[in-house]
């Protein structure tokens, strides 16, 4: 089966200038999973996505509502978002 992200959306709220960290989780897929942002998506300024662990962390520098799509890819190139 294709990998499926199991972390509920929306993610917990962040506060400007306060450290933030959330771990994304997935099931399914084959082999090692990697994480990325869908083309055209971006995280709030100050946050980054760890492509190996699926962790989003950093210190947000701008307030607002940010919509983005995370993609998980298994070792066969099968994706889920």
C-alpha cells in the first residue's frame, strides 16, 4: 500500500518567536520513507521540515495562517500526502 500520513491536520498552533516542534508520522509504503513539501508549498517563515524524520521545527517569525502540503515517499517512489 501507498504510505499514508497519520498525523492529524491541522497541526498544533505555533506562536511567533517561540520554538516549535512537531513530528509527522506515516504508515504503509515500502522501505525507508522520506518527507518533502509538495511543489508550490512552503512552511511558515522560520520553520523547516527534516526530510529524514518528518519533523517540523524552528522558531516561527511571522504570524498568520499557513497552508502547506507534506508528501511522504517510500523507497519505491510511491507517495502519499
